[in-house]
């Protein structure tokens, strides 16, 4: 063996590493890097991405179902309110028509009471019948209007005559020929009146 070979083999332990050692270590590092790359499965990130997208899809479907439910509930509530209003309106209309059929009877009883009679029993019977009819009408929510001294309202009164009278103000009812009637806010019959000034 030559001296150079001996010197190379007999290097002290503390001596720096020769060029050959780094060459052997680099392939080891590359192999480790390749192993770590191979060990990291590429399917896992895809699964992680798939899970949130499935969750997002389910959340979207739930939001759509919830929105549909809210819309359906609102539509039903509107339908219920509309049906109740139509029912109430229909009840008012039917009540108004029914009461309207009895108004001629009211007018005849009023005329009978205005007539002078010597028969007190007859007059008492007519008064009792009139009082009973008025009580029934009040029970149905029917109110009368059209009194002397009221201000003329074209939405409630029907002016058939006009008179100039100094004692009364302008557009004041001077005489009532026929009373008017209301059910709630609905006019069953307009009051027939004479208007002053």
C-alpha cells in the first residue's frame, strides 16, 4: 500500500468528512424526501375538500327547505286571514240584506206610532212591538242615524229637498223623512232628509 492510501485510511476520528460522505448522504436525503412525498396521500386533501362541499350542499338544501317552509307558512297565514276577512264581510253583507228586509216593517210601525188614536191598548201594543224590533236590531249591531240638527253627509244622507231657514246653519238637516241604518260601517239604507241653507 502506498503512503497516500494509508493516509487516507488512517484519518483521525475528528477529521472532517471527505467528499465521498456527502455524496452518500444526499441520495439518502432524496430518498427520504421521496418517501415523505409518497407517504402523504393525495386523496386525503380531496376527501377533506369533499366533506365541506357535501356539508355545504346539505346546508344549501336545508336553507332551501327552510325558505320553502317559511313561504308556505306565510301563504297559509295570508290565506287564513283573507278567508276570515271574506267570511266576516259575507256575514256583514248577509246581515245587512236581512235587516234591510225588515226596514219597511220598522217604517210602518213608526208611522203607526205617529198617528193619533183613542185606543190606548192599541197604541201600547204598537209601542211594545216597535221596542222589541229596535232591541233585536241593536243586538245585531244595527244603528240608526238621520236626526234633525245633524250635519248633512252625502255618504250617509240622501237630500230630497232644500230649504232656506235662518235658524239653522249651513248643510244642517231640517227634516227627516226616513231614517238611515248602519251595520258596523256599512250603510244599509241612506237617510232621506231635507237640508237647510
